[in-house]
C-alpha cells in the first residue's frame, strides 16, 4: 500500500468513529489521536520555518512549518496546495514537487494526544513572497542542520529528517 492509499484508509477509519464539522471535515478536537500532515517548503538548500502565533490551539510560540489535520478525503497534493495557499499565499504554480516521507506516530503528554504524522517535502520552483496568515507571526529560511537552534514543536527535527530522506 502506498502512502496515498494508507492515508485514505486512515482518514476513512477516523471518519467513521469521530464527529464532523458542519462542512464535513473530521473533528479531532476531543480525539486522543489525530492524523496530520507537516509540509516542509524547500528552496535551494534551505527550508522554511514558521513561528506559531498565540492564536493557535497547540504549541503557541514554537517554530514549525506548515501543518494541518488530514480531515477529509482528497489527494495529498490537493491538501498540500490548500494548506500552502491558506497559510502562506503560495500557489500550486510556485512548486513542482511534492513527496511524502515515511509516517511516524508519537504521543505528546503536553497536548495529551497521539499524533500520526505524514511529513511532506515541497520544492519551490522560484523565490516566492510569503504572506503569513493568523497561524504564524514570523518566518525564516534555514539550512536543515540549523533546526536545533530553534524552539520547535515536538519532533520537528524527526519530521524534517523524514521529509528530506527520500
């Protein structure tokens, strides 16, 4: 089973047992487990990091990248495009490659949640103008080995490594 099929199967499973928002998306709010995507945007030899705002539910003020719940059945490229457009103003015309890294699961006692994480690498075709939404307050481009210099969300380094190791 490839990553797309695996994700579709998991989304169907969560959809059957969890409540839904009015628009049909799965509501993970009170679930002890959530299925998420973490998208690393790459340009040349750098990766984009984003500082989470105080308005987000979890990991306020921590550095991360674009992330979101896998809460509806759609192709991964479509979900990636949606997240990048909403959070950064990046459109599908700005990138050419989307690759899914190996998934992993971890429990975060602070959030009291088990995260099933699908790291994704997106290669930009060119420099883009980043337009932050309410979820982030600032951004920076780093070399992957610099991630330890930042106060990141749990396992950001693990996600980055899995996204870049194809």
